[in-house]
């Protein structure tokens, strides 16, 4: 990796003798820049700001943990749990000027997706696990932040008009539930944004019925997790 340090001369106009030094530095910078392009990796460091300004690189690095060194505005990374068999691929960009404590902003990629196909039910009016627990998704260690959760299922209620409810362990409650009132299986889903989810949090689907006399049934349950910004 080649590094270029700025400013080349903080006060060239106040020091006429420095013109030759500036020219020499510029030639050196051009050589470093050319070498960096050939190497596929070049860093630009601003000594006054005390941070990297830019990077030219041969591609976006795929990582299993957020980078903590050589950070600069616009640095990109693809975060995954497993590069060879990923459950998710989150394309992130570093924004040090964000007012949020979470400086890595989501640009795209595939969400973390979990699916449970089992057909199971509950008579509980409080949100509980079904016999086959889940689906669930664990926020990566060292990656807290703001996330979009999407979840749903094919669900039905034994009595038409009463409710089969699906929520998650994050923000569990009726206000965040995907609800079916049909007595035949119907696909329902919901999207919710949750802020400041802690690193390592386990997000798990939970289920309930609106009346303990009526079983709520669920099948083809799914949960998708996508970041807004993390850090």
C-alpha cells in the first residue's frame, strides 16, 4: 500500500524558497500515485485533519467484522458472516460526518434471511415460541445500529375475525405484529424499523392468538434483517 501525506507544504507562498521543495514533493506524489494505481491500493492522509481523505483500490473488501483502522470518508466494505457461504451481504459505506453514532451506512446487498416451514400453532395470548423455534437472526458481534426488520408467515385463526399474531423479540407487542383474521391460511407480513439494536442481539419470531379458546396457526414463517446504519 502506498500513502500520500497532505499538505505538501502548509505555507508555500510565505516561503519563496519552498517552491523547489513543493515541485519535488509533487513529483514524488505523482510517482507514489502511479505506484499505488499499479498496486491497486493507495491511501491519502491529511496531517491537519488527522484522518485519511480517500483511497483508490482494486475493489471493495469483503469482511466479517467492521474495519476499525484506515477509515476515511466513503470507504466501502461488504460485511458478511461467511464469505464462502454467506447468510447476508451488506454493502456499507463509512461516513465520519454523520451525526449518528453509527457511521457505516447501508448502500445495498442481501438481507439476513431465516425461514421455518413447519406448520404449528399456539393458544397463548402472550407472544411465545412455537414448537419449532424461530425463524431468528443474530446481529453480528460488534455491529450495533438501526435496522429494518421484515417478517411474515402463512397464518390463520380458528375463528374468523379473531387474530393470529406474529411479532419479534425486538419490539415484541401488538403494535409490531403481522396479523391475520382469516380462518384459512393467508400470507401476511410487516416491516418495522428499530433503532439502536445492540451488538449480538438475537432477533426471534414470536406468536400469539387474540383469544385463548382459538388456536392461531402458522407455516412458512420468515424473517429478514437489513441495516440502515451500523457502527
